[in-house]
């Protein structure tokens, strides 16, 4: 067995300890699930970002500098 293979953080002692001796088991499925969830979240963020950047089909690009219907520009009465 490789030295330091099972080392981890002992939050009770606020130190590094040998998790094998402490009977702390962290299945690899937990790490796999965490990495999978992180990758899915990153892909979703990138997808939303790409959707916001993409112009709608058939719509001309908006010219900058024009005053759009924003704050204080309600419907006329």
C-alpha cells in the first residue's frame, strides 16, 4: 500500500489523519456523482449563456444606441 493513500482531513482534530485507520470510507461513487453534477451544471450554464447570446432566427440584429422600451417608457395613455 502506498504511504498517504488514505490520508484525509480529520475535522474533529482539525488535522490530517489516516482515514483507513479511522474507519472512514468514502466510496468512489460519491466522487463520481459530484463530478457528474458539476459537469452537468457547467453545461447548463454554458447552454443558457449561448441561448442568450444567439439572435432569434429571421430577426435583424439590434442596433446599439437606440432607446428601447425600458424604465419610464410605459404605454401611452
